[in-house]
C-alpha cells in the first residue's frame, strides 16, 4: 500500500493534470463559440452540440478538481492529526515518567517519616 506522502503527491499531480485539462477545454469552447455569429443555423446547431459536450466535460473536470482539493485538504488534516497524536503520546510518556518519579519520591518520603516516627 502506498505511503501517505506518495498518495498526497499523486493527488497533487492529478489535480495539476485536471487543471491543465480544464484549461484545454475552456480554450476549445472559446474557439467553438468565437465565430458563431457568422455560421448558418445548421452549423450553429452543430457548434451548440459540441459546446454542450465540452460544457459537460468541463463540469466533470471541475468536479474532479474540487474533489482533488478536498482530498488534499483531508490529507493535510490527517497529517496534522497524526502529528498531534505523536505529540500527545510523547506528553503521556513524559507524564507517566514524572508520575513514577513522584510516586518514588512519595514512597521515599513516607519511609523517612516512618523511620523518624519510630
């Protein structure tokens, strides 16, 4: 299974590819609609059909871009959560060590008190 960092990189690469594809489709759409006023009704209908297809593709591409952005945000969030988890684990270890030291000190002090009371 790929590592989190590799998945994160792959998502970014896919998002960049989708951005480039979106730009290409927008350029195609602009070319199609550029001289539409000079066309016959049949030619306009053909251009409208092609434009409709390009628009549907653009919607799907934009959805993919948005999903990739969400995935990148989630991956970043998960990385932050993992960092916090590691930080808290270290803090728990430190507190356990400190607690053990305090218990040792308490036992030592209690022993000294018992000895002094005898």
